[in-house]
C-alpha cells in the first residue's frame, strides 16, 4: 500500500508526535509498504531550524525506508498565539501542495496541530483518496483546557470544522478509549474509530547498566541523591510551575531528593526565572538534547515524573512518557488522573498523586524513596506494561485497521468535502 502521512513533527525532533509517527512509519516501510511523509524543516519547540537543515521550499531525504518530503513553512517558536497559528496554516498549505504530487492509496493526517488534518481532508477530497484522521489530542478542546484560547465564536467554528473532518474521514484513529467515547458522544460513527494507544520500542529504551547510570549521575552532580526526573515538553499543559513551587517544601522534608527537568517549550523561560527567584538548590533545568543523549540522562533518574494540569480534559490522555519510563525500569510518579491513572495502576507501574496537590506529591515521593518493596513492585510492573505496549505491534494494528477501512471505503465521491 502507498501511504502518504502528513505531520508537523518528525525526527530529528524528539517530541512524542515525532517519535510515534516515525516508529509507526518505520515498521510499515519494513513490511513492504511505500511510505511518504510530508513534514517541515525540524524546528520544534524553539522555532529554530536544526543544524544540517534549511527552511527551503522543498527538500527530500530517505530515512530507514521512509521517503521524507520537507516543505517550507513560516517557523515560529512554540509560544504565543497569532504567529503560531500562521506557522500552522503555512504548513497546512505547503503540505497540501506537496501532497498533490505524491501518489497514495491512503492519506493519514495527524493532529495536533489541527490544520494538518484540514490539509489531509482537502487532499483526500481533491485526489479522491481515502484519508485517515489520527487524533493525538482533542484539539481545540485541549487548548481551551489550558487557557490558551477562551470559548468564543471562533472556537465554535473550529469545532464545527473538526466534526466535518471526522465525517469525511474514511477512518479515525484515536489514542485512548476516552477519546473514542468523546467522539461517539459528539456524533462520530463508532465503527469508523480505532484505538491505537501510544507505546514504546523496548530495545531503544532499555536502561543503561549500573556503571553508565552512576556516570550519568556524576555528570549531573546528583550522586548519592534520590532523583526525580522529568523529560519532555515544558508547555502550558504540564503544570511544571507546580513542581517548582513544591520543590522548596520538598527540600525541607527530604533534603536528599533532587529534581531534574529536561526539555524545552513555551513555559521554559518562565520556569527558569521562577526557579531562580526561589533559589532552589534541589532542582535543575537542563536544555533539550537529542534522543541519543536523552537516554543516558534518564538512566540517572530514580523516578520518572509524568505530570499535567488538573483538568477533566486530561483525564482522557495517555502520555507517551508512561511507556518510555516503564521500558527503562523507572517507577512513575503520576500526576494525571483518568485513563493514565487506570493504566499505571493496572500494571502497578507507579503511584498516583492528585494533580497539583503539593502535600500528596511530597507524600508519594517519600513513599517511593523509603519503601523499597513499593519501588521494586513498580519496576516490575513497568516491565510488564512496556511489554504489553510494544510500538511495533501497535503499528501493525494501526495499519491493519486502516487497510480494512480503506477497502471498505467507497470509490471517489463517497466522502464529504471538508
């Protein structure tokens, strides 16, 4: 099958969307599918093009059997609103134009950002090709949840367009059962929805040996400490300001606990300023690194923090850090309720604290630090979780589901126009 995949993020970017798309496409290419990815010059989250790339009108490369088409877009850092939307719209337009010249049996477009899905829907209509809407975030609902956009007439129009995209898609792939339930309540046909969760490539995330782990801890200056680590995007959704605020009290009651935050995002500068104001000696914020550099740093963690703001919207998500941390044998300190909590507790891969509850956060850090039997159970549970959510297996499930929907899809003309 010839697959055309539209995505705003792709390696060498290291965020969750880039990793998921690449690992799925790599499996499909290995199994004989012809895979084309249309993306932009790598720049997330700082809005600066990575070394070795330029923001050209068009450039092409082949990565592990995947033909990658990089198109021009207006590049802006992952912050602000108006110019970020211009960034999104420019990629939607460029990806649409590039997609017109790529033959495909199926088009897959992933969100967020939402306008990539608009591009996919338009391409499907114009080319008469079945298209698949991969929903990694309930956008625009999620941006309202973090306060990035208030309920308004514009938001209502976007939601109407969102529902029209669901109707026109041959299939809709979502990451959680909660996403499926949300869409069904809003009128999307249940039979066109497939759930393909996040997962992990266990071999790539297997933990370093003890010597490498201790060397990494020495480099970070946390030897002899119990290390709580966060690796990922520092955005409005992640509530890391809460972690910084809790760090001062944590130091008073558990002085041998260190917190390491690594990554980048819209909130990074504000978080650094706040940490400096508080004069925190038990917390460090490290710049983003490549995936190859990230694994040794994460090996130095004793516990992996997975944290989001308190919101009913985030009860529907399954953060990718759950799977990567489990594969590395890192117990999860989970500040996300709902489906994420249910999964972690099902496997016993970590402990939950009420999101943005400072007292419970500190209590659960103490539990993992001082109760060795609890810690050991979480390590074992994480291994079982990682085994159950193999990325390769999930990629095969996704393409099987898509293939079935495409075969069932009527010939050109059956789908509604966007």
